[in-house]
């Protein structure tokens, strides 16, 4: 790709799709920290991984840049605050470095302060720098960036979850009080509903990721919305395998994303 074609693409792309929880990779040097047997760790990965979201949210690079977290959230969760005092999930053993399982049992041995910091330095900050870099490039080219935070959630609540209501929608839209304008959440809800999916906002999960460099300091130019897909729509939750409806769901999500990006483009150029 020559420099002119690269610049042309940058001028048209203002959306970053963030896929933080699709990986099941546990680096070999980290495995010894976990107290679970291989089978129990495999079971925990099945429960806690947003399986196949990297495929579900895959759209042409001419429309969006995608940033994928390459390792499992069980190692270090890029969606948590590094400061435990700011992170509500610490009380569940699921701060930036998890200590507990979905069932509330022990996940890993007690780490030293240095071990915990090394994990954050090795995995958390490099990912956030990459994400921030993509946002920065969008801002440099377009003075605007839309982040779509891509997730899935189990059809039945896991023990660690704050929302234990058994009834769950097909789609959960998560918002941030400063970085998600009302028009964006309303449009996202309306588009998903137009495809026949049930939708709830900030339930069973809430929030929308913004990289640290822009969080609470560039809310006019950096917008974010979380999109969570009910796993029961596209996978067998007992095996983690895709079901026959997977391609239909993927096609629907792709159409929603394209429509949203087009709508946001119109909003920004109006």
C-alpha cells in the first residue's frame, strides 16, 4: 500500500472496533499462576470468553479498524481499571488481574506486587497503547472517533455477575455517561430492534470502553458504545461451538454495524 492510498483510507475510517475478550490464550509463562487443573481452566475459559466475537464483529477494514486483545482476560483484563479503588469488580475477584473464578472460587495463587505489575506492564499497557494509537489516527484524519466495544454474554447469569435477573435480552447496549451521547444509544437500539432482536440498555452489563488517554477528557470527539450479543443466539454454551444460526447472526450484526457507521458519518458531516 503506498502512502497516498493509506492516507485515503485514513480519511474515510473513523470507527474502531475493540474486541477484548475473544481470546483463550494463556501464555505458558503465566500458566503456573493458576491453581486450576487443565480441565477446570478449560471450563473457566469457556464461561468467561466472549467466544467468536472476533468473527461476529468482523467487517471490511475500509469501514473500521479492529483492535483485538491477543490473550485471555483471565491473565489481565484490558476492560478493567488498573486502580482497584476505581474498579467495582474487585469485590468479585475480577479486577484488572483476576483472582477468582466465575463461581467465586480461587483462580490463581497469590501474586506479589511485582508479579502483578509485570502482568499489567506486559499485557495491559501495550494493548491500551495500541488502542489509543488507532483512536489517535482517526482523530488526526477526521477529528472524530467512534469506538464500538464488542462483547457477548451468557444466556443465563453466572454467579459473579452483578445482574442476576434470569430474563435476558438478545442484545445489550452499554453506555458511558460522558462518551455515549443519547442519539448514539437510541439509534443503536433502534437498528438492532429493526432486525427483530430484543434490546436493553446497560443491562445486564453497563459501560463502554474509552482508552485511558481519552477517558473523561475528550468526550466531544471520542464516542463509545458497547455492543453485547447473547451467546444463546449463535453458540452452544455447553461446548463453545457455533450453532447453525451463527452465519445468520453474523450477517445481521454486520448489517447493523454498517448502518450505524453510515448514520454516524451523516451526523458528523451534517
